[in-house]
């Protein structure tokens, strides 16, 4: 996963959230990235790469909710990433 146009303090929180799920946050776009986190859609190189690779672009809130659900013992469903996509 990577992030675009996220302030350093928020990026640090994002890194911790991803690590708690067993993933990692990279600084530059890689084809292996499964998600791009952005507060709002802006045309950036990372955003264009995510679109070209057909990866989800979600808000950081998606990861917060995902971690919350995964931390519950009886979690039956994960948050729908489509609810966190800008259209």
C-alpha cells in the first residue's frame, strides 16, 4: 500500500494501521500495491498509477475501520472498500 498527499503525522498513523494488519506502507508506487490512501482525489503520479493498475483508492478511514473490525473476535465482515472511494 502507498499513500498520496497525506501529511507526515497522518502517514505515521497509517503506517501503524497497516503494520497491525501485517502489511506495509511504501513511499513510492509499486505494481504490488493493493491500495492507495488519499484524503481527497487529486491528480498525482500515484493516483494515476492506481487508476491504471485498477487498484482501489480509499480514505485513511477505511483502514481505521478495517483494523477495528479485524480486532474484534467475532468479526464476520470487513468494511466494503467501495464506501470509501471517491467517485
